[in-house]
C-alpha cells in the first residue's frame, strides 16, 4: 500500500549541479535496468534546463537523489506542451508517494510556465503505472503506439516489443482536480463504453512464459486499437483480484493530435544533439 508523502523525509527541487544530473543517469539504470546507451545521458538533462524544460529531483534527508522526473518543451501545431521523458524512484523509496509528488511538482512547474498539458508514454501492461497515471493523476489515453521505441535493452522490457500508450494530462481539467482531491477522476454516472483487462503482474508472466506474455500483449494491443478507432479513450482503471481493467468512454475533446511526427522529430533532434 502506498504511504502518504512525508515532506520531512524528502525534498523535491530542480536538479542543478552536474553530479545531480549524473545521479539521474545512474538512477535510470538501477530502476529500469537499461543496457549501456539506452539511458538518457547527462548532457540531455543539462540542456533541458536551458531550453525551457526541467529536471526535478526527489532528495532524501541524506542528500541522496532517490527519484526524478524530466520534461522537454514540445509543440504540436500552435500549442505548447511538455513531453515528460522519464519518471523513476529508487527501490527502497517506492510506495511512499514520491512518484505522484514528483508529478504534482511537474504540474506546478508547467502551469507557472503557462503550459497546461503534459504528455508521456507508458507500457500499457504495467498495471501499477497505469493506475498512477489514470486514477491518481487524472490523465487519459487514446493513442496506442506499437513498438514505439523499437528494441529496448532493459530489464523491464523483457525482450518484448516496446508498445506504449500516450498519456495526456490536461493540467487544469476537472479530472485532474478530482484526482488530486482523492476522488475518482472518472464520472461515476457515465456508462462504461468498453473494458480491456490487463494482468496485475505482467512482469512475472513474462519471466515465466515469454510466449504467453507476447500473446497477451498482442491481445491488449488489438483491443485498445479497436477501441481508440471508435473514438474511445481510457478514463479509468479498476482492480478485481489478479486483474486490472481499463475503463473506456467516448471522448469528444478534439485537442491537437495532428503533426505528431513534427513533435517526435523535435524530441529526436534534442536527444541527438545532446550526444554531440
């Protein structure tokens, strides 16, 4: 069970010193098990702080960096937003509200910069992360990105295609305010248009039977793509025993989804230049 965030035990603030950015690189490898070359490099984090992005760190009372979230500035058509690159919390500091607190700090930073939307990708089959994104933060998802990053060498990817959902976080929305108040962001009076079940512990399934995990991934991919093609969006996540379920509703918001390739190209350009 997740504990309430303890502000006497942790401090959340922008990373500033080179060694703090270096700690963000090391943390990625510890949390995600990235192979050499897969983690975002220190130069990228340094540059983010100079081009309108940010790197926010969670520091223990000892001064150790135990979590971080990083965002880069992005645009689609004439709309500015943040693309959140990574969120991670070290083992031993999980389930203490740090992930949510880092995202709340990210929201405050965005609103102070005049930005009201943050997007990020996440693995559709990681139930705990899905619950945080949709229920605890109030994001929605309506875009499925098959094998988005290509082959990823990491402990968490487990040799499977890097399928991702794109989370959309409308920072001033009623959903977000309800989630932050401790309620459900989804309207309880709305009849669910569709549900898609996912395992509560996909990592264990993949460890035991990779073929079964691959089949389950394909099944969820097909179901969600069909739902999104109907104009539905993920608005809730529920748990029943060993199964989590995405709740999908009709979504009439016609926000900017065009020119996705343009924003993706901008992200790739920054990442490429960070290695120069």
